[in-house]
């Protein structure tokens, strides 16, 4: 079996080293600075993927993974792909993710000087995720091949209440449905979302927000609250009197900003009608319905018209798209309207960097970026980017 020395983490959490023949090799569970024995699982002309067999010299940052499915192959030789950094210290994980974000930014805008704020970490690495989805019939996660199901009896990322519900369900049932999702909130307890209905999410000092049981809300409310604080502070410091929020969900950012910034007017667009209905209820319950308007629709379709409703110098545009980012037509329409500031929240640094290049080509300057470890132990993180009209 070949030996190699890991020199970095790739985006996604695999350790990177070089095989004796010079090919780059990606290995799950390795740590930069370690020498390890690996088994080659797949090989291409320029790279390979390996399975970690033995660490020959462990670095001080190595930790025992919380979950046995992280390191030990389950059904079909597959490990659970949900976590990427359980074998390292939280500080090393934070540093790795920060480097990955900077790497994406340099790739798309080489030579640019950008202020990178200190990363913001979660208060808890485990027992903090308020949503869990398992696939039947065994009740598990899909393996790295996206086909094999790995049975999950307990997920260390999930809140204890969800793990208790999972244990209870297994005692009652021998087979799982094709897809089963539980959500937990302090107000509603554990709810199976196929039952429909509404939930009440709580977000630190920002209060309660109504959300459809099957709708989107951040799974780490501690980090989400800090993200809202930063956005509200940015809008307040801009001196603008209008906020246009695309992909607004249940209206969280607009409502929080309107509550705290006197006279601020907010307009939000969201594709999901149920989320818009919740946003309207939330605005009413927070006392800002007269200054927050929400509508269902495609974010790209009406962005130009929405931004032209107020002078560009008085407007902040807030983008919080799904993983795929925004399309070229939205970038073109938004840039043509010239809002004073664009705040872009992203859960995918690759598509974020691509979209930032589009805004830069239209004359916007990337001012600051900050990484939020919304999903500790996993490969994912959230990014807040601020752009100013040039």
C-alpha cells in the first residue's frame, strides 16, 4: 500500500497528498502534516482517491471522531459523508475553511485586496442541528456513492430531542418511509414535517418567526443570529432608507432590520408562496407590516423594477440564494440599477466566487468577506460578502 504525506485540505474536507507517481490523492480522514498508509479506491490519470488505512505519525490536532460512521465503513464499504472534520480540532477546522474561502476568491479575482474578517464559529460542534432527514427502508444517509444507504441510529450533529425521536421510531417500526424528516424547535418540540402545518422558530434577541414545517430556516440558530446582527449593522451603517431582499424566505433579515432601523422600508421576493405567507405574518407580529412588503415570484424577474422604485444611493440589495447562486440575468439587472451596496450571503463559496466575478465585471468592488461556521464538523460554511458600487 502506498504512503503519502498530506499537505492541505481540499474543499469538502479531504486531505490532499501526492502519490509516489506524482498524482494528487484525496483521502477522507487525513490531516495536513500527517504521513499515512492508504488504499487507492479510484484512480484517474491526474489524481486518485484513497481510503485511510493507517496514520503513521499523527499531528497533535488529531481527535477521536464523535461518530463511528465517520471513520468506519458501513454498508457497501461506505462511510457517512455528512461530516468532514470530526478528526481535527475545531480551531484547525476553522482555519481550513477560512483558507478554502480565500482560495476561491483568489481564483476568481487574483491580485485583489479584500478585507477578510475573522471567522465566526458555532457555540457547539455537536447536538445543535434542528433538522434531520433519513432515507428508507433502513433509515439512513446516502453514502459517498450517492446510492448506498448507511443506517443511522444516532447523529451527533442533531439535537438530543431528535435523536430520542429516532430511537423511539426504531422501537416502533422496522422499516422507514422513502424519506423521513424531523424538525425541532423549543416551542413545538420534534415534528415530522410530512404532517405539514406551521412551526415557530426562535432566534436570540430577534424573537419568534413563523415558518412552514417543510419550509427553510437555518439549522444552526446560534450562528444564524450572528449573521442577522451583521446584516442589520451593515444596513444601518450604510445610511440607506431601503432594503431589497431577494430569496427572502420568511422575511428574517428584512423584519429584523426594519425593527431596528427607524424609517427603513423593505421589499422581499421569494419563490415559495408559503414562505411569503409566513413573512407577511411575521412582519405583522413584529409590528413592521407597514414598512415590509413581500411577494412570491422569481427573484431575477422583477429585481430591476424593484431597485428603481427608490434612488440607487438610498438602496441596499440583499441576496441569500440557494447553493446554485444567482444567474447572469439577475447580476445584470441588479448591477444596472446600481444599488449603493450589495450584501451577498452564500452557502457555497464556489458559486459565490463566480457571482462576485460577475458583479466585479459590472463595476462593483468586493469590500469585505466573513466566514460563518454554520455547519461545524461538516464541509460546509456560510459566507457574508459586501460589495460597493465603484
